[in-house]
C-alpha cells in the first residue's frame, strides 16, 4: 500500500496546459480502471475532478481530462485559469483498499 | 443536499484512544459505502478505512489495521471510527467521505474534517 508517485509541483501560464503523472503498480493503477483525481485548494476539502480514469463528474469543466497507460495515469488541465492553482491528488482502487498519490502542487504563473 | 459532519477530534496522549463520529444526511445512507481519509498537517491524503453499506464488510490500510475499528449505525446515519493505541503519526485531520454508486470507486462528498492530535 505504498503511495502513488506524483511530481511535487507543476506549473503553466494562463491559457496553457499542464499534465500531472501518477505512477503506481500493476496491483493498483495498472490493474484497475478506477483511477480518480481530486483537487484541493488551501484549507478546503478535496473535490472529485475525474473518476474511472477519464470520466468527469457533473459540473467539472471539460478542460480537465484523464488518461492511463500501463501503471501510469495522467491528469491534463487545459486552458489554465487562476482558480486551477491547487493541490491535485490521484487515487487508485487496489482490490481491497485505496491508495492516494503523493500530491502535486499546480501553480498558474 | 449531502452533508457529512465529523466530530470527536481532540488532543490525546500516545497510546490513548479516541472515537470519531460522522453524521450523514441528504442521501440514502445505507445504500453507500463510506470511508475515512486523513491528512497530516501540511501533508497529502491517506485512505485509512472503508465500510460497506450494510456494515458487514470493513477494510483498513496497513497503517491502522488492528488499531482502528470502523463501524456504522444505519438507523442513525452515523459512522464511527474507534481509534486505539494512538501514535504521534496518527496526528491528522480526519475526513469522512461518501462512496459513489456500487461500481464507482470514488469519494464524491467529503466532510469538513475533525482534527486529532496525538502528543504528550
């Protein structure tokens, strides 16, 4: 049950795109199409942004997209806006447990 | 509107015990798996436990297995997390979270959290 590996930080200019990776193992990310992504602004509760690798909950802009290849999932934020500046966490189902990523701080330059 | 309200967080000495509660409303409580996720100060999210809608099945992270017990009272729409043998590394904000539909492995609503501090 080791945490999934994410880069500590990522950044991009307004209107540009940023992609965050999330690397696990064949027992979690690679073994299930149950990768989700959560956005957390400072002092706030996490918000679900992507689930089942590519799906967006109602109300989440289509600027947010997800993908997966092998043991690595990715979140792409296109058309960066100031409010996208936050911490992002991936999460994978692992059969009888869940495991979160280490988190990535996204900065909008 | 889905609401989750945690309570019970406190300052406790190492080796001590604490029971957290999470009162839920706004959805058919017994139909959904529920979870506890914690966040140490300045750190990332950590899933620690899940429970099925009926309460018959529980799951734990290795970090809390054998020390924490997750239960639910569907008649009261309330969750409980009994925390024993607490350690300094258990210091965190504890969130309860609602699961998605039966096939969705997600946490779609979160409470505001309750703070547990383990220190002498």
